[in-house]
DNA sequence: TAGATTGTTAATCGATTAACAATC
DNA sequence: TAGATTGTTAATCGATTAACAATC
C-alpha cells in the first residue's frame, strides 16, 4: 500500500537514496537503520518506518541490502520511468535549469523551454530548444507532457500557470515567488527562495547575538 | 516572545508577506485572516495564530492593517537588516544566483562568488566578482560574512562546507544534492531538487492512472 | 445594538518516539 | 545460544482545528 505515504516520509526518501548511491561500491553490502539514522541525525525507528513503506527486505541482524534498497527507492520515487517536462520562461534561471543535465538521474527530462521574447529563441549550448510560446499548446498536447516548470517573473506567473493547466499539465514546479491558484487536482510545488532565506536569517538572528 | 516559533509557521510567514506586498496600494487598507486563509486554502485560525507571532495589531471586525502587517513581517523575517553572503561554485547555477538581484528584497546581499577554476574568474555582467577560492578565507573574515551558498558538485560539497565553517559561516544554503555533516550550531538548508521532483512524480503516479 | 472578526483555551489529529516481541 | 536488528503496537509530542468569549 504505497498510497497514503506521509509527506514527511516522502521528503526523506530521496535523501536516503542520494546517500545510498554515494556509498562506494566496495563498502558494505548491507546497511542498518541505525547507521542511516546516525548520518542524518534521525531516530532509527523513523528510518525503519520510512523504509518499510518502500521495502520489506530488511533482515534482522543484517539490515538492508544496499543495492536492492536503491532499486526499491528509485522505483518508488519514479526515477526509472522518465517524465517529460517543459519550462516557460527562458531567463537566467530557466536557462540554467534547461541546461542542467542532472535532472535525468531523477527521471525528469526537460524537453524544451518557451519564452515570449523573440531574442531568447534558439538553442542552448547543450542543444535544447527555446521556442516561442505560441507553439506551447501544440507541443504540449502532441508530446502529452504533464510537468511544467515556471520561471517567469511574478506578474506573469498566474497566466502561465493557467495556460499550462489548459494544456494538460498536472504538476507544476513554480520558481516564481508567488502563490498560484489552481484546481484541486493540480499539484503546485513552490521552490520558495524567500522561505529558504527566512530560515537562514531567522537562524542568524538567534545565533549571532 | 519571537523565540519558539514553529518551523511550519515560519514557513508560511514569507508566503503571507509576498501576497500582501503584491496587493495593489489602491485596494483595501485592511485584510482579515478569513481572506488570507481563503487565498491560501488554509484554516483561518491557523492564519490568525501565525500572524499572532509577529503582530498584535489585529482588530476585531476590521482585521489587520496591510501596510503595518507588511512592516511587521519584514521586520520579523529580517528582510530589513541585510545579510551578506558568499557563493562557492561559479558554475551555471552559481552564476545565476550571483547575477540575480532579486535577493536584495529579502535582505540578502551576495558579495561575491568563488571558484577553483581559473577560467571562471572575472566579473559577471552585473559587476559581481568571481574570485579564486584561495582568497575565500581573507574576504570572509574581513567582511564578517555569516551566510554561505554552496553550488559545487556533490563530490566537493562537504569540503567546501568545512571550509565555510572554519571561516565563520553560520548558515549554509546548500544546492548540492547531498547531506552535509555540520556541528549542531550551524544551520544547513538544503535546496533539494531531488525532493521536489519526488513530490511531482509521486503526484503524477497517483493521478495519471 | 448586532455582527464580524480577533485571540485563546480545549479537543483532535497526525507524526515521532518508546517499548517490545520476532528473528536471523 | 546470544546479540543485533527488524517490524509493530502503544505512548508521547506537537501542530492543526474547533469552540467560544472578548471587542470594535
């Protein structure tokens, strides 16, 4: 029952996965929840409970087989079945994301970016296209794309969001610092830089006095 | 007592602030928790409780004065007292962050970026410097910088992190997809793209079948 | 005054942690 | 067998929500 997985568990799974993948092949074959908990300063029971939602191959006294656990996590997180995505907004950030080829390892394939500015159209050094937004609808429906990435300025974010939803986008990764209004079946994940900064600055305020 | 504010409350405050700032000056002078709750699909009591941690100027029947609330939020979140920061890693992402001037409005001033690669040294179009890492220690201690941004590849992230801590950095904004080991008084905020992608892909898995 | 809205106290809900039996 | 480690059930903790008195 991989249905009702809690958001907090889901947020820790990729962290475990990253760590497991970073382990040298030559090191241990197996890893215990105690070890994992130690490296992340978490409770060991919490780790076990998290892992229980993706695997039941933990063995008492031995722990979890690292390579099977990696596979199970990748499977569960969907890193194996690649999802196509598009970007609207080919500014600095949009281009950085478009050119970054590290998303592939997380099962994300950015097909192209779109922009209204004619001057920005063309190809990135990596060979990805920046296309005029008037082609957006075409390409989106033809390729059945379900993930949209928003990297436009705040003012146009909601309009771009609506356009995405009209064209079948189901999950939105929003880098614009604003709240987006969407129907309940659409997921918006806000990459909220302001929030991140608030955490940093709050920490400093309490630790530098 | 702005001490024991919960992390979940702290994460919502910047969202309120952004929204309040986006309201046209000409619109309402006052806003109620009911309205705020409506636009963010939150409980109204939750909003009131959040706001209570930064303000006690809410008036029954009237609500909160928008402009005072903005000031109180900015104050609380530290957007007024600017914090200097440095970046290590002047790759594509590092440069995008360095060149982005929108952080200023959140009280973050990125002083410079550092890199080991001689070819990357110089100035950005915006006039910010990319400096050799051997100068890092100098500049950091001279300017008393407390925020470090990590945009190096995974392999060097821990080393860079250690170097930052040695030079007085207290809060780290980590874009490298890896866990960093730090002493308990140091804050690491992971900008975890893998986690974001996991949320998107999990949503799709459950909504496209 | 009546009604909308605040702020607070108590109840609920969900996630984390503790305790422990099962087992390799 | 003894000990380390898993998985699960019960207790605790914290955050959200409900109920309600205070007040402009």
